[in-house]
């Protein structure tokens, strides 16, 4: 008998709709896994045990009555604790908001609700989404499902862990410098960064208003395609959302259009890449070539990307500091040490430096597109250039080697946020420490469909995405 709590989102939605299983059975299996594993992995802040069961029973009644069903009908999800829901606490990982309940519901949640999804609860995140390790001193350590002694990456730490450990079928994360792609990569799941503005951010806690993006973490590229089709689109409540038609991303996975040309990045993205990660990436390139994709080595504009890597933190820290100026003045002691330290750094960025960083985004995007997308359709890079570090390696340390390691966690992802481009993280193997590694596909603006089609073809021919942590 199939355990649909371990199946993909799309398989599970299809089984519920066809009556091969019930939403209640799937939800109970996920709740059972939460009860067994969350004490070790610490990825949930709050589980809505009763609400999830009631919603599952209502979904099953609807299915039995033959009512129209949405594309996510009866499937259990859980989300980063920064998506607001009317009347429910949204702590955003902070003591400052431990009792704060918003008066409006995030557009992305409304769209998931409308598609029939069930929400299991709120997931741990780095305080105010400011940190790459996945730590939050306000909670017990959120831990990697493949080995609890290793980091989950952040800031969507709970999202990656919950999906990777099969506690939930998918999750909304947010990505300002890699906070969807990195947690997805180290938990062995797929993480999608949409084009800046493709998904409404209304009702999602702002971290850096010009860099933030909303996107899904799920078990397969097909799952992400379905989720993106639900949450994407214009929103009158978010002036930064793109008023453009939303393609049928899932149907596009089987498109007969010519296969895109993939550039294997040489320069910048392969700096400091460990041998295990490099080997997995080369093997992924060989698999894609075997599947019919044209793979070409392409030189990256490394000097441009090096400058972008310096500009991205200026924007992120300055905008983060602006968001928190009033509360930093009144309740500075309630911030965790690391986040308070990062916010302080933002107050010392000159306005001229911040404005220059914003003004260069357009010219730098054009320069990158000319250097790269005039030759290939998308770029293949590592996500993390190194194997997943341990908690011990990333806690309480100082010095250049430590700082270099921390910077490397988001080196290959943050430059993509600055350019506003879409990207997808896809599991492609394991390193010698037994932890997953992943490749990143970076596309042109609004090329999510092409990225997902390549990721889906890759997953049709490989089985890395089917691997489960022993804990699960």
C-alpha cells in the first residue's frame, strides 16, 4: 500500500482526488512523523493538530460529494513563519513578535487555500530572515534531516527540513540571498526562486524590499511547477507584482519545443568548489547531455559578479536596517545577538553607497545577459560550493577561515537575487559526508517554465530526488 505522505505533492493530490487515499490519512501520517521527528529536528514552531484534521475531514467530504477540487486539494503543507494569516500569530522567528497577530492574510496563502491545500503549522526560520546557517537563538537548533549534527541552512531552515523529512509535502520559503535554494539543496529537495515580482509578496514579512522573493520548496520539479501556477500572478495589493499572464507551468514540463542550451559556468561560480561538489556537478552535466541537452562551457563575467557580490549585502543590510529602525531604538535587547549585529551594520552604510547599488542593478543585468544569455539559454552552477558544514563548524568561531566558509554558503545564490533572475536548486547527489548536494539552474527573466522543464527531465532520468533521510 502506498504511503502518500512520502509521495510527491502531485501524486498525492491525484490519489486524493481519485479516492485512492484520503486527505485525513495523509495528514495523519504527516502528523505522526511530526510527532516522532520534530523533537530531534526542531523545524516546527507550532503544529495545528486539530485544525489540520478538521480541514482534512472537510476536504474528504468535498471529494465524496463530487464537488470541484483544486489542484492542491487535501495536500498537507507548512510554511515559513513569516506568512501572515488573519488572527494567527506570525512571530517571524523573533521575541518581538511572539504574540503579534496580523489583520490580513498573505496573498500566497489565500491562493494556496483556494487551491485546496491544508496547512499543518508554522515553521522555524532565522529571526527576521537574516542568516545563512539556519540558526535562531530563540528556538532549539533546527537540524538537517540527513544528519542532525549538520546545519539546515537558512533563512527558510524549517521549510527545507520539513519537506526533506517528509513532514510536509511542500512549503513556502522566501529568498533574499539564497534562502530557498540553500535550505532546499542541503535537505535534498527542489527549491524555486521566481523572477523578482512573479509572485506577490503581500502579507509576507519584508526583509529587503528590492531583493525578497516568494517561492516554493517541494520534492520534485513537477510539484514546484504546480505550486508556482497557483501562487504566481498580479496582485493589486502588491505594486511590485508583475501584471503578466501566468503560464501553465505543469503542462509546460512536457513541451515539444526545442531543448534549451545549458551553459556550464566557468569562472566565479566554480571558485572554491570542493571535489565532491564538482564531481556531482560534472556528472549532472553528463546526464543532461545524455538526455539530449546541449551543454557548453561558458565563461562567466567574473569581475562583474565579484562586484555584484559586494553590492548585494549593501542593499540587503541597508533595507533591513530601515525596516527595523523604530524597534531597534525601542527594543534592541529583544533581538538575538547575530541579527542585532547585522542590523547595526546596516545603519552605517552611506546613502550614496546604497543608492549606487540600486542604480547599478539595471546596467549590470544587461551586461550579464549580454555576456551569458546571448550564448546560452540558462546557466548550470553549484548551489553550495562546499559540503554541508556541521553545527560545530559554524558555531562560536571567528577568523578568516570561518568567515570565508560562511560567505561561501550564499556566494553562488545572492548574485542571482541582485540581478532579479529566476533559479532552481535541484538535488544531484551526495558528498562524502553523506549530505545532499545540488545544482542551480539560472535563467532569463520569466524563464521559470524552461528551468522547471530541464529540472523535470533531469528527474525523469535520475533518482536523487527520491532518496529519503533515514530518519524519515
